[in-house]
C-alpha cells in the first residue's frame, strides 16, 4: 500500500495515546501525513520522537489546530477523559474537525460522546481495529467503521494508511463498536479453544509443535490458532511469550460482549465460559501477560 496520501488528505493529524497500538499507528501515519502526538508516559513519547513523530507536552497542545484527532485508549472512561476531562481536547477542536476512535469500548458510551462533540461542530468516526502492533506499523489492520458518509470521506486518508481491510458496517457511530463486539466474541472464544486444544495435546503425550501444525492444516484451523498457538508454546518459558496483546484486554472485551448479549436477551454460554478463563488468568496475575498465557489457566502445571 502506498504511503502517499490523496490530495484531500488532512493537513494535520493528532494521535492521542501512544500505547501498544497508538505508537505504531502514529509512526505509520507520519510516513505520509503531518502527525502531532501525546501520551502521559514520557518513555512512549521518547520512542515516538525517535520514529519521527512530533510530540507535545499536553493533549490539547497536540490537538490544537488538527484536522483529525485519532484516539487510542483502553475504555470509555479514558475516552471521556481524553475529550472532556480537565486535560481533554474538546475545547480546542475546530468546528468541522473529525475524531477517529480506534479503541474497543462498546457501543454504550458512543451516543453521549457523539452528542457532546456535535455541540462543537465535530463528528465522530467510530473505527475500532484489529491486527496487533506489527500490522499497525505496516498499515495492515482490519478496521470496521460506523460513521456518516461525510465524516468517513474526511477520515479516509488516515484510515486508508492504517488498514488493509476497511469495512463500513453502518452510517452512524456505534455501528463500528457493535461489529467489533461480534468480532471479539469469536476472537476470545477461538483463543480459549486453542488453549484447551493444545493443552489436551500435551496431556495426551503429543508433541505440541506437531499437533499445532496438523491442526492448522485441517478444518480445525483458525487465524487465532495460527497466531496465538506458537506463543502458547512459549507461555511456560521463564519470560513467557512476547506481549503482543495483553490478557486483560480480553477481560475487558469479553465483558463488553457479555453486556451486549445480556442487553439483547441473547444467551451466549460459550463466550461466557471463555470470559471466565480470562478472568481466572487475570486473578492469577497474568493480566499483563500475552493473552496466549490463558493456556496456563487451562493447564497450570504443564511445562512444554
């Protein structure tokens, strides 16, 4: 994918949040756009500067004058704080500017956010994403979008730099969150199922590497099995697998799934069971570990 933006590209993009996903996204965007960034962690800002991203002392300083503000936070509370808190950026946003929300926070927080931004002449593009930090830096993310056609058109130069697959699922903010909730149900269940399968292979005396290869080649294969499986085989090492997606993220995301299914009156027993595995992992001190460490909840005594 080319890093040359179209002629209608925004003059300036502000990125708020330079965590595991925010930093590679800011770096990717800086390859084709003017990017201003902020994070509360000075170490993350130092890394961004090393990668050619201009960083500022506060979120309002970074967002002031920006055409588009991309927000990468963990939950709805952080979103509200980033926009409307004491150091929030809503006060400095120009009428006609766009806020792109890339985080998975659930649909419940979206309507109030949309209403408050609309009072300032600002539109929200609801664009939760998947793919992990490496793919974020390569512009190879899956992004699902809910936004008005006019807001989406303005946000496209940013989204096209980040996404290899961009799916518009609805014409209003909240639709992206709804679709991402469905996505995370399957992802969480697939990771939990992969953990159980590889733990069973070990318990039956099979070589886990060979078992993983056989499963990937057949009908039981899935993206999550292929992506998380090799890291599950590293979960019992002294340092564990490299943290590419924290276990406690799926505690949050499957919590969103559970709330959505209950609100819809829909039974989801498999998702609920997967959520319990991740909750147990968090309770056992694995929240900051890679989510592949959920295999240690299934088989705590195994040593691959």
